């Protein structure tokens, strides 16, 4: 009986030792991958930060209006944020690669899905950034045109243009990420429709006099005294 | 050397038929049928009268007119002019018309004229605006003779005009060109001007044509190129300026042509203007500048309102362009009533310099920077009109002089905020 217990125990210990001996190299490989991944991710972060500073990415982000959002959220600059993002994505990739070496069942598929998701994530960020840039540019253009044409409440126009572009960009971003595609599509339709209807009602009711003045100004050219540009600037 | 492929084969053939010329008169046109016929007749008569021994050519660079403008230019018979004016020339006078594009672009028009002048080896050239409602027969000799006889490279015009006309010129272009480039040219942005073939060829060779393909303010760039190239510049008094099309010119396009072109030139010309201090007058034939003082109706209330609305609504844009102190000062005066409102020369000069520096740094889209200047210019126009409402010609001149001196005094401020080239 005693011999049997000892034999079973020693067999269990042997198996554990064998299992551990079998697992240890994988663990070491994982740790090496994690460490190498940290080094590579860190180097990538430094290089990217240098490149972004060289191409004045912060200024571009400022123009896009992204810097203002980051400041409001007490986040670091766009260059720093993107560098850190790349660092974490790269390191996480190596960590997951290391974990996959361990051969834990069920994790493999999730890791493969993560790597397939990465390109879509980058495309979504790219779309979001340039979408913000477009929203900022076109809303400012609308604001300037409205101010110089002496249109009442130019900031409403500015806000409307910005909102429409941002809603449009967000719907594309979510679609790219594959997050709640149907919900986003419906939400976009509702928001866009509501915005247009709101603007139509607002202009219809609130802007009757304005529309009348606009049409009079455009088609009845009798009242010239209001035009200060009668004074030639050149 | 001219880029010969830029011209059409037909135009080149006509130029070859002309051969070399002494004098070239260029008309950049677009739907100017109303005025072009009489202008061409006046010019032809002037050539017969003042330059009978010179080989001359009239070049019409047309931007896709649909009212028969090119046909009117080439259709004016020199024989009719000879008979009418009882003059005769010893040389043939050619008139050539070419369509450089299907829509007007002043840069392409000037480039066509300069290229033709270069190919024909013209000694002296003159560009006349077809928008001039009234052109005198002595304009041609006044613009050509300093080039042809006195070895001048560029002749810019001065005019007799109302004290409140051309406010963008008197309040921005003249003071800024004078302070930065050190030359007192009254009309650096010119509709009519004379130049030597040498200067035309030099300008053709400059690398500005790709940037200024549509030619916003290319005339101003031409003047600045003459100054930076060390060319001899002089002014000639032409008389009354009466340009039909420009009378109601929109402010934003006018700002693009003047302020935009000037800000853009400052970037490339930095090595030149950063070393200039003070300013010098240029030789002038006739009067320096004449103003007439008839009262005109100006909607000052609207100017003030558009300034105040602009400052309020464009705060986010101005925050990117202006320094906090300048913006605060603008916001303060925007809230003041019409009687207390005053956009001082110092504040105006600081505003313009900060706009120029922001343009160089491209803090936002450059075109947006130029557009944002429009409401501020209206504020300055309000002050200028108010201050000079009852002013005599001398008082107006003194006020403009004071503004110029303010621009000169604040030039170190521009150098301080100008970003050094990396």
C-alpha cells in the first residue's frame, strides 16, 4: 500500500516535473518575447515620436481641432498620445504572441482575431483624424464666409457644418471597427435627418425675414446705399 | 528664357511673323467689349504720335471672352486711326490676340504677355487694364518713355482719386511695402504699368508661376520682384483713375490679390526685407498723388457693425492668428460705440504684422487667414473714413504718412515674431 502511494506520488511528481520541464522553455520563450517586444515597442515609440515631431504632427492636430479636445480631456499632446498608442499596441501584440506560445487552448483564436482587428483599428484612427481635420477646415470656411457675407448667427452655421461632418465621420469609423454597425447606421440616419429637419424648420420659421431680405438683395438691385464696398478697396 | 511650349502654335506663328519689336503693349482681357475698342484706338493713336519710328505690337491675352473682345482688338484698323488722327508711322503696327485659357486668370495673362515680350525681344512694354473706363492718350508715353528713353525698369502709376477710394492700397499695401521693402511706391498693386524687356525676362524666370498659377496678385509680385532685383523703379502720374469693374470689387478677392500676395512674397523675400531699414522715395514724373474731396455717402454704421460682429464671431480664428494682447484690444474697441471707436494706426500695423507672421507659420489655412482680415479691415476703414471726413488733401496725406511711419516703427516687431527659416 505504502509502495503504491509512493509510486503514485513519484509518478505525479515526475509528470509535474515533466510538464513543468515541457512548459518552462515555453514560459522562457514567452518572457523573452515580452521583453523583446517591450524593447521593440519602445524603440518604435521613440522613432515614431521623432518622425511626428519632424513633420510637426502637433500643429496638424492643432489645426484639426484635435489638440483642443485632448487638452480638455487633460490628455498629452497628439504626438505623445500616438507614440504611446503605438507602443502599447506593439507591446500587447508581443505579449499575445508570447501567450500563444504557451499553447493555452481557446486563446489562440482570440489572439488571431486581435491581429486581424489591428489594421481596421489603424484605418479607423486614420479616418477619425482626417475627418476631424475636414470638420475643422470646412466649419471654419463656413464661419468665415458667413461673417464676410454678413449672414446672421454665423456660429450656428459653423456648428451645423462641424456636427454634420463629425457625425458622418463617426459613422464611418464605427462601421470600419465593426461596432454596432446597424445601430450606428440607424443612429446616423436619425441624427442626420433630425438635423436637416431642425435646420429646415429653423430656417422656415425663424428665417422668413432673412430669406425675404436675401431674395430682395439678390434680385432687387435698387437699394445700393447699404453696400459699403461701393468704396473701392483697390 | 521663356517657356516656349506654354504658348499655342498659332500664337507662336503670329509672333514669328512679327519679328523683333521695340515696343509691346499688352491687354489682358475678359469680356471687355464695352471699352476695349476705344482703348485700342487711343493706344494706336498714341503709338503713331509718340513712337512713329519704333516697331510696335499690341498683344491681347484673352481669358475666354464670349462678347467678341479679341475680334475687337484685332479688328481696329490702323488705317482708320491714321486717317482720324492725321498721323503716319514709318513702321508696321501689329495686333495679335490669343486665348490663354477658357476662364480669366491674371497670372496666366501676364505670363503670356511677358513670354511674347521675351520672344519678340521688346525693349519697352506696357500693360493696360481694359477695365479702365477712361484712358487718356498720354498714358502710353507716360508709362513707356521712362523705360524707353530713361533706362527705367518699372514704371508704376499714380492716380488722382477720391480720398476714400483704394483704402486697401492706402491703409495696407502702400504702408507695408514701404516699411518692409524700403521703397515709397504708391501703387505697388497696379492695373497699368510700364516695364523693360529685361525686367520682364527676369520675372519670367522666377519660380513663382506654379504657386501663382491663377495669378492672385501677380502684378504686386511683379513690383516686389523689381524692388528685390535692384531694378530702377519710378512712378508716373496718369490722372484720374476710373475703373468700372473695380469700383464695386468684393473685399475678400481684393484681399487675396493684395494682402495674400504680399504675405506670400514676404516669405521668399525675407533675406531682402529683413535687412532694410527706413524708406526712400522713387523718382516721380508728375504729381505724387492727388485726391479729390467731394463728399461721398459711406455706410459707416455697417462698417462698424461688420467689424464688431467679425471680432465676436471669429474669436476662435483670431486666437490662432493674433497675440492675446492684440486680440484683447480689438475686443475692447469692438464693444465701444461709434463715437468712441478708434482702430489706431499702431493697433492696425500690429494686427497686419501678426497676420503676416501667422501666414508664414501657416497656423491655419492661409486662405482662411486672408479671409479673416476682412472684418478687421472694415474696422480700420471706419476709423480712416471718420478721421478724414472733413480733412483736406494735405490732412489725408499727413494721416497716410503717419500710418506709414507707424508701420516703419513697428517693423522690428514683425522681425521679432517672424519665424526663422529652418
